[in-house]
C-alpha cells in the first residue's frame, strides 16, 4: 500500500507524510494423530512513512515565536522526518486430547524494530535532530491442563511465563546552526577574557 500524503514541506517541496506499507499472514495446521494438533500463525507488518508535519506558527502575543520570514502556518523544516517500523508476531498452539484431560500449550513471540528520525527544531535552520531506534523482543508461554467429562466439578490448572526485552537509543545531534547557537549563548554569559589584547571566547 502506498499513499502520497497531504502535507507539503515548503522548504523541500516534498510531501511530509507519504506512506509505504506491506504485510502478510501465514497459517499452518498439522494433525499428526487424532489426539494431537499443531496450529502455527505468523503475521508480519512493515511501514515506512514520512512523519511529523508540524507547522511553525504563532505570534508573540500567544507566547510562541513570531516568524521573521513571514511564513507562519507553513511547514518549513530543512530536514525530512520519517518513521520506519517492522513487526512480526508468531504463535504456536499445541493441543493434546487425552481420555480424561486436555493439555494446551500456547507459545508466542513478538519482534518489533523501529526508527524515528525527526528534525526537532522544525524550521529553516539546521539546529538539531533526533534519531530514536527501538528493538523489542517478547516471548510468552502458557500451559494449561483441564479436565474432561460431565462431572459436577471440573478442574483447570496452568502456568504462564513471559519475558520482554526493550533496547532504545535516542541520541540528539546538534548541527552547525545549533553549535553556533550554543557558542553564542554560552559566551554571552561568560566574562570577557583577553590575552595580549585578543578576545578568547569558548568554542564548541
């Protein structure tokens, strides 16, 4: 599936929120005996999309920044933002029918990997960006045993186990305009230092 998007970045002339997505599903059923059954399900989804069509707008009166370029209400980020995600879900259901009980085991796995890239200042200048990457792995298993028959009382027992691991990295990178801004801001608050008549500001 593809979509062009609705919002145009006036700085680059490209759509901000375009989309490409794909997915698939597979199911396999295996019955080796009349008592034993294996049921396998696999789902996969993939998305690659433009992201964050944030407008730069506001006035001094409402507490936001006034736009000195007269482009209030426009998308004017100089770098393209994006979001990419892939997810896979796998489930295996095993069932055994004994004479007096039913044994069921459900094993599941989910894997998610995504990347978010954002021009975090959302304006013309190359100030700073954010790139966040995540990797999620989840394993689960549930084993249940329940009685069979038409007795007045039936019983059920089981155990459930789950393990999840999430790794996230989200570095913020200051670009050339951002470094210049830091230098000027820091130096404006430092006392002037000179050696042999030459100013010595701090540099990043």
